[in-house]
C-alpha cells in the first residue's frame, strides 16, 4: 500500500510488486537544478521575523503548534543511492525505469515527477528521510530512462495512472481514483490542467513577465498559426522531419526552463539545450496539453475533491510561480480547506528553490510524525 504520495502527480491500479534483485548502477541522469543562489539568508530571516511577530499575540495552543513546527527539519537530506533499481514492463509498448532508496522496510513514498516528460533525478530523493521512508522514484512513460524514449503511444493520464506536475496533477488523479490507497499527499506547484492555466503559460499570459524568453518560443511559429501555440507546436513535434522535431522541442523546453525559477537558474536552462531531454519533455508535455490531459472535464480534479478530504495533505506554492500560477493552488485550497496550505512568498515554480524545498521537507516530516504516532 502506498503510505504517502509526494508530487510536484498517479497509478490507476495498485502498483505491482517491484523486483528486488541488485543490478549494476546505471549511468546517472543529469543533476537536478540547483536552487537560486543567494536566497537562503534572506528567506530564513523573513521567516524568523514572521514567526516571532505571530508568537507575541498568539494563544498558548497556537504557540505550542508554532514551536513544534520550528523544530521540524527543513533542510534537504544528504544524497542517498538506490539499493534497488531496474526496468518494469507495464504494457506491450512501454517499459519504465524505477528505483528504490532509503529504508527497505520503511514507509513507502512515491515521488511523481513533473513535466509531463521531465523524468526523475538524484536530487528528488533528498526531500525524504532515508532512515524512515522507502523512497520510490520512477520515470513515467517515454521520459528519462524509460523506453521507448519520447513515445506518445499508450501515453495518457490514465495509462500513467495504470502504470504507476504534472506531479500534482497525477497525485490528485490517482488519489481521487483510489482514495483508499493513499494516507498522505504533498503537492507542489499546483497544476489542474484547466484551459485557463494552459492559456496563461502557452498562449501569451506569462509573456508579459518574460517577454525575452517568450519571443524565441513565439517566433518559431508563423504568424498565421499563432492563434493556438499548443496546436502549432504539436504539428511540429510530431513532424516526420527529425530536425523540425528537435528545433521545436528545444524552443518549447527552453521557454519553460527560463521561467521555472524566481531568479533564472542557468543550470536549469542548460537542460533545454540537451537534445534527448528536450525531445521527451516537449513531445510528451505537448501531447498531454493538446489532449487536455485526457480528463473528462476542465474542472475534473476540483470536482472530485470530496473523495479525498480524509487524506492528510499539504499544498506548497511559490507566490511567483509563472509556470503554474498561484490561482490554481488557491482554487484547490478553497475547495479543500482541510489540506494544509503553505504559500512561499519569495519563490517561483521549482521544487529546488530554497523556500519551497524547505516547506516540502517540513511537510514530509509532519507525515513522518503522523505515521509514528
């Protein structure tokens, strides 16, 4: 049984038992993007001041809760290596890469990566206490080390669910489909796959904030096709011309890499220059968006929140998230007030920004405390 589902995403049936044989270590994937430099001191200072100000007038019960939260770890855990990894055949077409690290007898936590199409990286393990959690990572269909690379066949939301940010999207979809299989969820950078969210990022809304990053994305598409950039890119990302595919993939991927942090992160931007990464990232992401996530309605995930109110949940959102703007996290918060909501005032989209990472670690620590009671 999945004890906790961490997303920053969702299998439709119970995850099959993974083989435990040891294998030679695979080639490491590209390192996870580093946090924007120079923010830790400022972020900590602001959080400390806010806590002290609130403590002055707070009732005793609230003071105790604040004290307990102050004691929670917020630093990322040291890097840990998998004790098991391999490839799992999930259909006649797809084989997914998986790995397990941490405590083999610990509480299982499934990390669902973003994109769709981004794949996992070693840094994803660092949000979890390796002595307490059995940390399960996998590359979704067509992404990372899963094969066939960048494949769109049998690749829908419900195929991913069956096999296994987009991560927050899949986490909600899985939990609402199997509310009895999940005991805790941590969501980051909320993405509900609604038309207004896609229009914001891909049809010119976010361009008002990042016009320099938008222009190369826009200019790749002829003016007479700019009424729908998602459709125009779909045409090129599925072109029979490999060169057209590659250039479209780089333009699409670079747009997101340049907007994912509050302060642009050059290591992250370099990922957009990687032909293999950008092809899977752009093709799979665009495939899901042009098909509206394969969800039955625009508001499907919000409409089914009642099914998961009993699950302990945390929502972490950067105030200045341009990729997944805060309106979505706020809408989910209003529909699901039982979930603990944390808005990080000095962060964008990336899980690796200092304030976001701290709140994610803190949320996992709260889940750990809940499991040990």
